[in-house]
């Protein structure tokens, strides 16, 4: 596991990347790092990290059960972080990403601009806006091809 590549696509090994946040040995230094660790937690089925990294104002009593149900039968195929917008003096940041997954033999994706807030030096996911790529836009998966010829098929 020490040299295992991190599922977030960072090209780092898991323990030097998302593993240190999921194991709670380090605090994610920015919203992008937290978002990558959340993707990795989805990919690995770590429900406790997903709940803990969700802002308290957005947690419902059923959140853990909902996440567990949604993770069952889902294979996460890849993450492309498109942008990370923040100001060093701000406690709010945005990460735009495209994550592909397979569920019930059908490949789908989440294309989202997520909002994160920082409280007491910890970043938390708060909410997101789902985006839609246009047919002739460059595919948000990072392939460089047009969406209609790539993930939009």
C-alpha cells in the first residue's frame, strides 16, 4: 500500500496524497486536496471520511446510510480536476471536477463546481452546482476531444 498510486489521479502514492488526510494524520491544506481525498474515499468506500469532510450544516442524520447505499455497486473510474479557485485570505474555495463512474453496467459522470469552506483550519465540502458540457465543448474528462466524441456518446 505504501507505493500504491493514489486513486485521485495526482500521480503521487496514496500515503503521500489522500491517504494522509483520510487517515487523519494530516489536515488537507486546501479545498482541492480535500476534494481529491473525498473522491478517493468514494472510490475506496470510506463512508466515515465522506461524512466527516462534509460541513456540519449539510449533514443529515441519514447521511451515512445514504452514502453507503449509493456506494454499493459503484465503480469509480477516474477524476479530472479542472480548476481550483480560491484566495489565500478567503475561507471559501471552489473546485470544478469531472468524475467518471460505472453503475449497473452503465458509465456516467459527475461534472460539478463544488464549494468548500474553511473553519478552524479545516476545509469542508458544503455544496455544489452540477454542470453540463456542451456537445462541441472540450470534454471535461481531460481527453482533449470534443464532448460529443468522448464522454457524451
